[in-house]
């Protein structure tokens, strides 16, 4: 079952969402071959973190704790991180460790980075609570901590970078309610068990999901297409009527849609993010599936780029916002053709600062 931890982001949601899809500060951007980050809206909090205590001189060693590397979003995210780090000659060493989806391993990884006396730690946590004590130890050792993509509990970190999952959930809930005319049965697929992002998304969705929508089941699909396909195949057997598929990741959405097609079922309204696989499925099948509606909100893989830049600002003694919330891209039936990359693999995420040539090389 999808575990519903409360996320700090759900309590910090600044805007209430309306009934439509493109509402509450989530606004679509124009088509992109690669995202120009300088033109994206990133809202910094009024609360700031002082960089004075973290100022360094000389060559820098940056540690990165990636909670797991089990999907292509993480692959692309780490590629953006390496690309950005390579632009800065002051970074002498980039140490990326993989938690492999294991909370204990990630905590041990962070402790090892502290022991190696890295100058900063960037982190995508498997669990917002489990990693918090280890990251607090890093802060006490005067190592700045920059969590991104998924938040960390408490306040012992310098700057969180990512989209607001609560607001994304609000938008997805409103989309699903409108797509189903406030009546029908849905299944819900989330990410890693216990992750804060899926919890915050669902907390937001519950505020706009209509009372006429029945939730049949909630399952962890690990943000992995193959696993989501298996999970969805079981749900299809268990529930003869499924009118909508609520996913907080595009890999889950693509796997679920492929399970529906394999079972000979018509495709139904579905949510997710900017995963090329679900865009290609819509592109290929929407004409034969009149009930198929697409409600996607991107999760930029270049969050890692901002994380590197933030770390370098802190190490230069500059102040940074405690939170940096990215305005994502909205993709739906009307504009999907601007974003689908028909000549690139399904695993690509289209809200990226990598070029198509770089993406083709990564996912050859």
C-alpha cells in the first residue's frame, strides 16, 4: 500500500488550487528542445540560509547521496548534475553514492561522506525522516546540505530544491475529477514505499478529488515502468471497472497504460509527469481511445543542476533561499505534441537541460 507520510511541503503550500488543470500557479511553458533554466520560474522563500559559515577556498569536494538509481529520471538527473559540475573547475572531486533504494544504506552513505570530509552534500532522500539525523550531523560538521527532488524533515539543511508535490497533487486531483465528470473508479500508483513526495501528492489530491470518485486501491509502483505494469495487471484482474489511473510518476503511468493495452482494455484518463513513454503512448493510441485524457505535470531533471549551483554559492559565502520551488510544465491533450520526442527512447524525461544529442547518447 502507498504509505502516506505527511510532508513538510504539504504544510507549506502557498497557493490554493482551482477546479481546472492549469491553475494555482502551475502554468504551461512553451515547447523546448532543452529547458532554458534561466527562463523558468523558481520561487525562493523569504527565509534565507547564510553562507558565511560555509565559505571555503581552494578546490572543492562535492558529495551526492542519490537514494536510488532504479529509473531513468535518476539517470538523467545525475547526467545533468555531472554536466553542471564539469563546468566548474573549482570542483576537484564529485563523489556520487547510490542508496539502492535501501534507507539504511543511504544513511551509511551519508555518514561515509561526512567521514571523507566533503565540502557539501547534495541529497535525494529515500525517506524524509530516516536521513534527517545523518544530514543534521553533516550540518554540525559545517558541511552544507542541499536536499532536492524529495524533501527532508526538520530544518537541518540549507536549501530544498524541487517542485511542490502538494500543489501537483491538487492539480492532478482537479484534473481527474474534471476528466471523469466527478464520477468513477480509480486506482492510485505511487513511488518508493514511504517516500515523502507521493505522500504530499496524495494529500494535495484529496483536497480536489471529487466525492464522486471512488479509490479502488493504492499501490507502490517504485516509479519503475516494468513494476507498474505488473502492479496494474493485478489491479485489472481484481477490478473489472477502472475509469481512471492516478500516478505521480510517468513511468508508473506508462507501465499502467501498457498493462491496460495488453489486457485489451480501453485507455482511460491518466496522470503522471513528463516521461516520454507516456507521451508516446498517448501519441500512438489516443485516436482509438476516445476516453483517454492526459494530465501531466513535469518533474524537471535539472533540479540537480540548481543543487550544484546552490552548493557553490554557499561555499562562496553567499546566502541562498531556504526553499527554491520550481514551477513545472503542464502537458495535456492540447499541447502534448510540443513535448513528445518521437525519435528518442521512452525513458527520456522531456523537461531537461540536456540536448537531444546528449539524451540519445545516454539512452542509446
